[in-house]
């Protein structure tokens, strides 16, 4: 006789569904949107600028809507409204194809789309209460969605043409919005009162170092997220192989998410955070100098397990510690805004300017130096002995 799934299991499934569709859409946007822009005859600089606009919207959008969710105590409704505006804005991209129209619409699209995820991250961690090690098991479904998109999309666009890409992206965004309707809010956690202000938290040296290291990490990924697909095509790899390489990187990330809770039990979160940045530096060196070697290309993609998976899991955990109680949503918003927003936007923008002037090799070597600087900052300042007294280790 089949057993009835527990309410907790239903909760995990519904949270996982949101991540699945969000990152399935991201799996369309990040690897293939630059190729779509290139098909519209945008230059490398324009592609870098347009991708930077979406990243830059992460700087303020998550924090502004995070503050609004704390003020109204309606976090889930704000997530759902954000996704509604996300769908509407992206649909507007189907009407015109001029550069300035894309600038305007991608600004609006990026603002609302990027605001929804940090709020949902805080909601997920609040639902998990003290069992935050379960986060990776829920989040990995986002990685699975990403893998399916990047692996399947080359087959679809090779058959039907890359002009179909915006419609596929729009369909996934709609599915993501519907998935948010399946989740309940966690009101009681938002109502908790902590006698710690956001300004007191932001003055702590460890918090400053954490956010700076996160920004440098995302900055170092700028060339990868903007030009990796173009980079592989320039070196003779097929579009299908490019999709498989994206999928391999995220598959490595999934494997990391499955076992990461064991790593956190065995090793310090602080050390794992610094280690992830160090491995990232090595990854960009390999990609810069050995891209024509298939074996080293595979190795560089396997290192995505550390450069994103381990880094993100450690950063999420540390942010949750350093921004207590009522500050959870704004803490995750600041992490997303400063890391993926400011760092990602600067990385995308600079890579657009250096790709043609410096060349792809030097662009990735510069990325390696940036990640190495982040690793040094993390190793020196993001340590247990610098943890503020209000934070729980």
C-alpha cells in the first residue's frame, strides 16, 4: 500500500519546482542569449552592455523589493508580482529588435526577474528553519533544469533556428510564475524581531570582506557567462558540443550539491568559501590557455562544481548567519545585488570591452587574477574568529 507523502515532502517538491523552472529559463538566457543577440548583428561591445544591464539590475532590485517585503510582510506576493512583470517585459522583446529598445526592455525585465530569486532564497531558508543543509537538495533541481535547457536547446535551435529562442524563454518564464503559486509564505519568520540593524551588520569587517569577495568572484565570471558559447564556436566546437559543455559544468554543480552538506560537516564553511575562489582562479587559467584541448576543456567545466556550486552554497550559508532574523531577506538581496549584480555587471561590461581589444586569452587570465584576489581576501578576513557575536556559527 503506497505511503502518503508528508507535508514536508510536498513543501520540498514545490520549492524545488520553482528552482527548476527559474534555472531552466536561465539555461536558455545565459548560454544562448548572446548568440541570439549576435544573430541580430549586435557587436561584442553591445552584447556585453546588454548582458551587463541585466546583471546591473541585481544591484538594487533585490534589496528594494526585499525591503518592501519586510515592510508589507507579503514576501510571496511580491515574488509573484515580480514574475508577472518579468513575463510582460520579456514578451515586449518580441515586438522590436533595435538596440535601444532592448536596452529599455532588458532593464525592466532584469529588474523584476533578478529581484524574485533572492526573496525566494530567503523564503526557502526560512521554510527549512534550522535544517539549512537541506537547501542544497532543493537547489539542485534548479541545476537539473539548467542542464536540461542547455543540453536540449542546441537540438531545437539547430532544427528550427535561433529565432525560436525568445519564445522558448518566454514559455519557461510563464511556467516559473505558475510554480510560485504552489508555495506558501512563511510569515512567522518574517515577523521575528532582531535587535540588530542592517547598518550595524554592514559595518562588520567580515561582512564587508564577504561581500567584496563575492563581488570579485562574480566579476571573474563575466567573460565566461557572456562569451563562453562564442569562445567555443570560435575555437571550432559545434553548437551541440557547446551545449554539452554547459550541461557538464552544471552537472558537476549538481553532484556537488548532493554531497555539499557532508563537506560542511567535515570542513569549515569559511575555508570552503576561500577554496572555491582559489579553484575558480585555476579554472580560468585552464580555459584561457588550454581551450583547444578537449580534456582540459572538460576539466575546466568540472571545476564549475567549486566555482559556482561550492561558492554559492558557502556564500548563502554565511550570509544567512551574518544577517539574522528579520534581515534574512535583505541579506540575501545584498549578497545577490553586490555579487551577481555589481560584480556580474562590471564583469560582463569589462569583458565586452576587452574581448576584442585584449583578446579572449588575456581576458580569461585577467579573470583568474580577479578570482585569486577574492580568494586572498576570503582566506584572511572571512574566518570564524571574525564572526560577529550576534551570528550563530
